[in-house]
């Protein structure tokens, strides 16, 4: 089978965006991206992850401050993105890290397919292990033993996204 497949081309052309316009995404677009995150295979279909959709600027800025503090940096680790999706997963499920990672991949690929920029930002684990992070989850009504897997930041790219980088040598080994 040969030819161009739009899904494969989308996967190959997605890039991390590190500069965003402040414009909020339409709710319908955001909902479509988030729903795509729920359609991942999970270990024994236990569906361990949850997605926090953060569009409230106050909460978004709180997470940005916490993340920067953990990183030991100043500035906004979310690159000005107006939307932060936080992926958490239930630590009682043995596959929770893998399940949450697949959610992150689906979110970023769905965003790209809809013309929205995205980037995976780390340190969610440390954020939600902190007292402030635990209190934030409690204030949002989130109960359970969750670990932060990552932040998927979303928004409209401020500048044109750069092209592809060459793939490394010896990425694939065939065993025939």
C-alpha cells in the first residue's frame, strides 16, 4: 500500500510551538481536541488518566508560576499559551504513566490536525506532589491518588512553525 495518508502526514508535520498569541480557542475546537485525548488505548481499558482543561487565567498563571519555580527559572514556561491541559493519572493503575503519555500524544496530534499549536511541558508530577498542587486539586473537586503526567499547552502560534528536522540514523532495527 502506498500513497499519501493524511493522518501519517499530520503525524510527520506536527511540531512543538513555543510562542503563542493570547487569543482563546473556540470552545468547540477545544472540546474536539480534549475528546481526542480520551480515545487512547489504556492498560486493560482502565482509563486511568483525567484531563484538567485550564482556561481560567488565574489558575493558568498559578500553574505557570509553580512550574517556573520547580524549573528554577523566571518567565512563563507555557510560552504565553492561553490554554493548559493538565494530564493526571491514577497511580493505582500499573500502566498510568503510559496511559497518560498516550493522552498527551493524542492531544498534540489532534491540535495540529485542527491548526492549533501545542507543546508538552513537563514538571506536572512535581507540581501536583507539592502542597499547593494538592490543595489546587482539592479546590477543583479532584479526589484520588493522581500523578501529574504533563501539561499540553494549546493556542494559536505567534509565528510560523519551523519545518521538520532529519530523523536520526539507526532509529529502526528490523528483525526479519
